[in-house]
């Protein structure tokens, strides 16, 4: 059965969407092949071009926009964005005060991109907050000074409204954007060489104070050491846990 408008818009149907797109392309190619085949004189024709097979991947239905699993993923991603953004901001702030920073606290170039990204994130979050306030006839968003606290407030507000937002047909772009922001911020915490803080909680003391060292190991302030493999396994485990807790 092809993808219909009641299919979940989330990643659960990602493979099915790709399969159906490929099928559509193959169907087009098959129609052309049939035309070419018919144009040939009968005796020269090879075997009749075989039509492509329809994808058989199951389609998950939205309820009505997202299925429960993808709604949970979006909620977990929004939580994670708050944590990761705070971590990136803390990295910039910590670096500013440190001796390796630029002149008189001027942000290093890699930090400019973090600051810009967090600014863009804040703009995207509050845009949705404003739109949703309008949809629901809520009072307008209170004036907040931009910064980590304002971002946390905006995310907290959205999390409080999230169940209802995700039932709205207009939430498709928002949900996909949240997942995209999650990937983007994750990539930033990994790729920023100046930011040595890891987003994981230490498996020993459970604090978020694990840093990447120059030798490729990770070390917590409590002294616990992790190699890259252990660190990544811990990262995945905690992300899964996070998704379950916020489910
Ligand atoms: Zn889904
Ligand atoms: Zn520790």
C-alpha cells in the first residue's frame, strides 16, 4: 500500500518513504522501457521488461500526525536539545574565561558559530511558541532576555504544550525541525575541537563533568577514565534511557 496522508511523518516511515520514491522512479523507467520495447520490430524484441515490485515495508500510521513512537522521539529530542545547547553554551563561556581564549573574552571563531547557532535555535523555538500561542489564543510570549535561561524557558513551555502541538496538522515541519536540531547540536558537540566537554553523565559519579583529553581518552572530574568506545557506548545508552524516561 503506498504512503497515504495518514502515514506518520516521522523517521519510522523513513525507509518506507525511500522505498516508495525508488519504486516511483523505477515505475517511470519501466514505462519508458516498455515504450522502447514496443517500438522495436516484433522479431527483434527481447523479453518483455519486467515491472518493478512494490515495496512491502509496513507503513506506520500517524495518530493523526505522528505515531506514538515518533512523538516520543520528538519529545526526547527537545529535552536533549536543551541539555546539549546548555553544554555548548557552557563550553563557550568557560573558554572565554580561560587563558586560551581570544583577546579580552572575545569569542574564538568556532565559538562564533556556536553562538550564532544557539541564537538561530532560540529564534526557531520562540517562533513556534509565538505561533502556538496565537493558535490557542494564549497571551503573547513574555519578554525574556536572550540567553540560556530564556532558551530553557522556551523549551519548557513547548514541552508543556507538546502533546497538543503534535496533534496539530501544522506540526509536521516543527517535529522534523526538532529532530534536525538534535542531530545538528549533537554534531556540534562532537566536532568542536575547543569544546572538550562530553554530554554524557559519568558512569561512576553520574555528574556531567566528563571531558575529552588530548590523548583521545575521556576523563571525569572524579577521575573515571573512558576510552572512545566506552564513551560512545555510554552516550548511546544514556540517549536511549533519556528517550524512555521522557516517553
Ligand atoms: Zn512514526
Ligand atoms: Zn565521575
